[in-house]
C-alpha cells in the first residue's frame, strides 16, 4: 500500500462544551453555594422592629414626674394621653381639672370635671373637682351641693374639706369656712390647697400678713405653684396697697412658670405702677404664648390707650372684651369706646356699643358720657 509520507492528519477540534466544561462546573457550584449560603456569609438587611405602643401607665409615670418638678404644662399633656388611652378612668380627668384650675382656665376645668363625674358619679374626688370649678364660676349653691356629696362619700378627704371651706368663704359664712379648713389641716398640715384656702380665708377676714405667711408655707411645699405667687401678689396689691412686694410676687410667678396667665398678671402689675412700655412688652409676650388669652388682650388695650396708641388699643379691646365676657369692668368698656372715638378717623359706630356697656354698669360713668357726647357732636353720627 502506498504511503504518502507528506500527509499529516488534521487535529480533531474539540466541541465548545467539551472545551469549557470546567467553567460550567464552577458556575454550577457557585449557583448552588449562593442559593444555600449560610446566614453569616452575606449580610442581609434587617427587618424593621415595630415601635411598641406606649401604655397609659407609662404616660402616667411621665405625668407624675412632671408634677414633681413643677412642669404643669407637661403634666397636663401627659394626663391628656392617659385619659385618651384609658377613657373609662375618671382619675386623669380629675387631675386635669385641678391643673386647669391652677392655670386659671376655669371653663376647661369645669368641662373636664363634668366628664369625670359622668364617668363616676360617686367618686368624691371628681365631685370635689366639679364643685371647685362651679364655685369659681359663681354657682355657689350647686358647688356646695356637690362638695357636700363628696364629703358624705369620704369625710376625711383633705381636698374636699378644703374646697368646702373655700365655698363657704366665698358666700361669707366664715365660721363654717374655718371649721372645714381646720379639719383639712388637722389631717394634712402641709396640703397645698388646704394651706392656700386657709390663706384665702385669712385674706377675707382682713388678716393679710397672716395670709401671706400661710402662702409662704404653702410655697415651701410647692415652689413651682405660680398661682400661689399670684395669690400673694393680689393680697399685697389689693389688700395692702404694697405695690413693691406685689411686683416681686408677680415676677416670682413668671419665674416659677412662664405662661400667658403669669405674664399677663405681671403686665397688668406693670401697668398699675405706671410702667406702660414694660407692660406692653410683657403683655405682648403673653399673647405670643396664647394669642386668644382675653385678659392679656384687654390689659394690652389699656396700656396702649395710655400711650395714645388708639388704633392698636381699639383692635386689642375688640378682640379681647368678647373673650372675657362678664369679667369686663366699666373702665374696660369706656376705654374701648374712647379708643374708637379718639382714633383717626373717628369710629363712633364702633365705639358707641362699648360706651353703652359702660353706662349699663354705671349710668353716671363720666368717661362714657364724654365719649357719647363727642360722638353726638359729630354731624351725621
């Protein structure tokens, strides 16, 4: 057989799969490892942890801590949370009512105490809280009825005894007032409300220095009680005519708790001592905290009028007088009317209603009659 010695056989070409089979094996292993990888091999995103819902008990702890440090605004907020989470419990409503009374928000105190009594008609604390708000609203008969109901349910409740004393003091039955406040202090000589109402009775009896001494004793127990400082200021200013010490008490109230109420009291005090510019600044600070606080608006109107800023005074009166209602005095009404009469241009149609309100309180009010005459002399008025 002839052999071609120059012939060279072609090399067989490997198929694609045959050439790359090691790579396929590696890829398959990688896929398997990836799918079955242990948790520690690759960091996985953590699932978000849900935020637990706070309980009424936790907010109650916040409220009690706020009370201890004298932060009544924070305490009120916390008790509102407690009441929302535990709507069938009258206790947070009772404390809310007491806090509203401390801040002189009598309407809110009355509403809240009424809600507490609706939940628990035989709860002595709820009945006593309602009685005190009714007393401050001038409904003395109903207040005494509810207070005595609370007393029958729990005769040794210091809060109730103190409130009964306050009601009797307001209606002028000082003997009964003394009897109940003595019982309250016998049970708890350091109880803040009992001490406050003891001082109030002494003030009613004209024993001003004794009343101041008792309030100082109460402030040792509750130094952040701004309302007790305001009580002192009133006794100094109204009872004793001591404006210097009254101003110190007003400033102490603001230092204890800066609110629209305390700043308004300081602003009115500054107005009464003739520092009208400082009064305007302080009253504006009060209105920054609560733009709808009626007493601050009215006092600001008085201070602005004294500076002959009739336009701004009239605006303050027009907003503030409807907010304070029956608490407005003759001088507030005729000053509001005169502010409209004296401003440029004259606004007799807006001033006359306030002047008439002043004349309803005192038909012989000279400033009001002056305003009416000024308007009557204007043609077409």
